[in-house]
């Protein structure tokens, strides 16, 4: 099968490319002229140079492809750039796929587009009522708008499935995404933790879910691709236990994260670097971002691994 992948040099995208090539598909990627292709070295892919925000280069990339996996996204940074890539770029991809008669589009969204549940005992499902309007969370809002662009094209005849990964961990080149959990526990005898929690999933499990959605997902449906729901404190405690370390854990209340974000964000803008705590981090730190993947488990045979398996791989990957 001929497959186009956007966002191919990113964390999830690079794993998708490797999987699609390994499965015997003919893979085309759409990347910017300045994209670093090191992560894809040795993989037989056709490259189209362009950007999802450019309609004409999207047309060139999509032409003659049987399937498109749209994984390109901007997670952090200026909200205008997030809108241009996440919303306008998705609009371009969805429209071109419909016009070109692409057999299937897989739109990689995020659990952020679903909302954040208020009750840790009731993880959000695909039917959760979005509750982040007015929150100021630019990424979440942009991903929600991007889904609306896809749904608008589905209403016009596009065959598309939406997947919503949660907090993805796993190897990415020479480092392990998620190693900061173990690194903090290893280095600090008193470990600070946020009051909320997240849904942790391994990148290979997300790739499995996307492959399954491509094969048998229902057009117009969305599927949460998450894993284990754990509080930030539990994440740290599990890491300490795995490394046989005795640690004390101390909470970071919302007032602390709020003050840190208010100081660090403007300072980091002046220094052109990413702050340790942003407004988005502060907003989510005390909330339980827990999600229910049972629909994907039932309809796609999705089977994510437990956090302890992710942690074990992280520790074997290298000294965090």
C-alpha cells in the first residue's frame, strides 16, 4: 500500500515510518526543507519537500497515495504557529484527501482534544463533553478545531478515522522520552510532584493502534489510544521502587506552579528557550488527565502495556 506520513521526523511519526516500511508499505513523507532526517536514516522513503500549511505541497504529497497518516503537529510555542500547523494544516490535508479520493485518512489528534475530566474515578471516553473552551490551552484548543476540520470533510464524503493518543513515552533516537520521571527520582532525595496525573502509553502501542485503525476503524469515529492512568506521585513512587531507592515525595501546590509559570514564561521568551513550567503545565498539573481506551480495545483489539513495562524499558535504555 502507498502511505503518506506527515510529521515523519517527529517522535510518533518516525516510529510510524519505521513500522510502515517494516510492514512492506511504500512510504512517502512530507517534510519541511530544514527538517533533520537523521532519525529516518537507512529507511527507503520518498520525500516531498513542503509544509502542511501550504495547500499546493499537500496536494503534491497526497496525490496517488492510498492512505494518509496525518501526524504533523506543533505542541508548544506560539499559539499562531500552533493554529497554522494544527488547524490550517489539518484542513489542507483533509480537503486534499477528499478531493484526491484517498481511500483512508488517519488523523492523529490528542486526548487534549477530548477535554480533561473532573473526576479521577471517571476517566474520559470519546463521548466526553469538551470542557476547555476559555481555558487558554492553545494546543488543546487547536487540536479540537483540527478534529472539527476533519469531521467537516467526513460530512462531504471523506473516509477518515481520528485517533487520540495520551501521554506517549518511549525511545526517540538516542534518548528516552519519559526518562525525566526516573531521572528526577534518581537525583533528588526529596522528590516534588504535581497534584494531578496522566494517562501513560508506549509509542509502539500507539503505532499498533494506528495500524489497527487504518485497517478496521470506522470512518467518522475517534479512538482513544491510552494506557495506564496514574497520579504523578504514583509515577514517582513506581520509579523509586524500580531503582530500589528510598525517597520522600512532596507536593507542588497549584499556587507554586502558577507563580513559576508567571515568572518563567516571559523570562524564557526573552531568552528564546522553552520554560520548565508553562501556563499549560500549570493548568494541567493539578488535574487528572485520565482517559478510557476501552473502545479501542474492543473495536481495534488495542492492548497497551502497563506503565511498569515502560519504566523497565526506560531503565534498560540507559542511565536516566
